[in-house]
């Protein structure tokens, strides 16, 4: 990724972990790195990847995480994995789990954190397809590790990173105000969560081809709503096998939540607590 290489490592006793290399240099800011990484290491939630340990030297900085076996949500949505397309009940399980993880970060973690770089590639799926939010705090740790100036590390995304992410579709998950503000906001994560909901409903990438042009999935959904398109034109085709008629009411409810999340005005976006509570009111079939 843009923040170092990740390795799957099997230890002698059989324990499997994920090890991320952050690179060398930046040896002057160990205390700052230690404070940041140990605070992140204290976070414990079923829907957040556990940071188990770290290693620091002049030549090498490593982060050691729990290994999550089923890849990312990005791969699962777009079928680049061995298991079959996600059914609607499984999608709802994932959606609710992501929401719970973000509520914990926003409200119950020691610093009421902001993820700031939230997208399906940062959501990993466990043995039972339970979601685990990953890469939390990674940009800041990377900036400290390689010795970037403090002013840079306070930004969630640097100019160079934003250009790279735009080329990889990542910029479509960013709230409109994110590139203008220095201080990250929890409402950035709410916007990103809304885009992820739209992606899970439609099965489309965050940028949609329309004729000879492209538009973000948020604008595309808004256009479909204005033109009163049928749900069949919006819905992920793989959900048709899941008897879409029975789940259409649930999907519409999630779509309404998603549209509230992607409001262009941060003040109009709900908090993750309210979003999670609303999602819990939506039942799903076992």
C-alpha cells in the first residue's frame, strides 16, 4: 500500500500475524512514535484489528497486527476472492459490525479518534465474515517513522498521498471538505461510511461510468433518485439471487442512511452512534 509493505508471518509456535514495514530513517521522533503507537495498541474492540506489538530501530520500523484471514471488503464486494458473492444478510452483518467499530473509535476510545482514511480496502474480513477495521492511525505513524515534519503529520492525507489515492479511487471516499481542512473530523469517517454503504448496495466501484464520462457513486445515486430509477437498476446484480423482493425494504432503509451520511454539509451528517442505532433497527434474515 502507500504506507508500507505488509507481510503474512507464521511464527515457530504456529501463531500467524501481519507485519507492516514502515521504512527506515526518522530516528529522532521515537518518543512521539511510542506515545502514538501505544495509545493505538490499547484499543480493543471485536471490529477493530488488534495492534499486538511494534519494533523501532534506525533501519526498520514494524507494526505487528492480528492476521485476518479472508482478505478485504473491497475484494469481497467486487468478486476478486474465492468465496461466492456476499448475500444481503452477510452484507448487513458486515455493515453493522463496521458501524460498531467506528462508534468505538469515535466515542469510546481514549482520544475519540478519527480514522481519516476509511475505505473497503481498510476493512478486513474474519473467519465468519465479521469485519475488522484496519490501518487506523497509520498515516500519522508513517509520517513520524520516516521523519516527516509535524505539520505534515497532523494532516490525515498529504498532497502526494491524495494524488496517489485519487489514481486508485481512494479519493472518492473522502468527504468534500477533507482536502480543505487541516484538523480531521469524525464527519469525514461518516461520509466514507456512506460511500461504502452505496458500494455494498450497488456492487459498483466508487466511480461509475455513465456513457463516455465518469462520476462518483454519490452523484450517480443522486441522479438515479432524481430520475426515479427502479431498484433493479441500482442494486448489485448478485443480490438478485438472494430474492431481492424480500430484502428490498431493508436495502431502501440502508440507502436512506447512506444518503444522510454523504450529505455535502458535515453538520447534516448523523453521528456514527445514531447510524449504528438506526442500522440495529433493521432486521436481517438468518
